[in-house]
């Protein structure tokens, strides 16, 4: 995404904010692109590092609403803050929460299946030589080892993916905390 595309999407998402606030935010993000260009980074790298401009606009709207409430505790500034935070949270509750629940449920299921397969492989390894399976003792030992190693690999990949997702959720929560921090401190 180019600088112009990013700033256009950001500006569209910020429509309705007071002109002074809009100008300040847009000049801040324009400065991000100028500083990065001076450092030798291209526009698409900067846009990717800044994140989705639509999501960023929702966060900035919520932050502007909380800041407005902090400066002047009026009914209109309260409404602005509440609407901004609800707009930010609506996406989380309606889209991300069910999606995260499904993903984490699937990961738990895969991890449980890997544990079950590991136990089955151990059983095959230990009892296979005495069961008279086709291929003999050596084949049952190798099959047991193979099942245990395969399930351990699947369990390790599932664990790594779970850690990656939890880190993503922590990052996402920190974004929300950054928006709400001024209101919580007052």
C-alpha cells in the first residue's frame, strides 16, 4: 500500500472528527512516512508496520473520544467517547471473539489428538512385539516410534501456533489499553 492510499483510507475513517484533531492526526502519520523515507524505508514497509488504516482509524476515533471526555466532561464528549469505544469493541465481540474461540477450540482438539496418538504409539511400541503383528517385532517397534514421533511433532507445532496466537492477542489487548489508558488514569 502506498503512502497516499494509506492516508486516504485513514482520512476516510476519521471523517467526522473536529478539523483540528483530524489535521493533527494526519500530519503525525504524514511525518511517519517522511521519517521512514529519510531512513531509507519504502512506503509499503511503513504502511505495513502501521497496520490496517481502517482499524487504526477506529482506534484513533476512540482515543479522540476519550481525550475529548478528559478535556471537557460534557454529555456530548461522553457520548463521543462511548461511541468510539463501542465501535472499537463491536468488531472484537462480533467477529474476533467467535473466530478466536473456534481457533483455540480446534487447537485444543488437535493437541488432545496428538497426546492420544502418542499414547497409542507408546502402546504399540511396548505391546506390539508380543501381539504377533504382521512384519514382526522390528516393524511394530518402528511403527510405535513413528507414531510417537509424528504425534510429538504435531503437538510441538500446535503448541508453537498457540504461543503465536496468544502473543497476537496480547498485542491486540495492548492496543486497546493504549486507547483506554488516559481514561483509566484520571
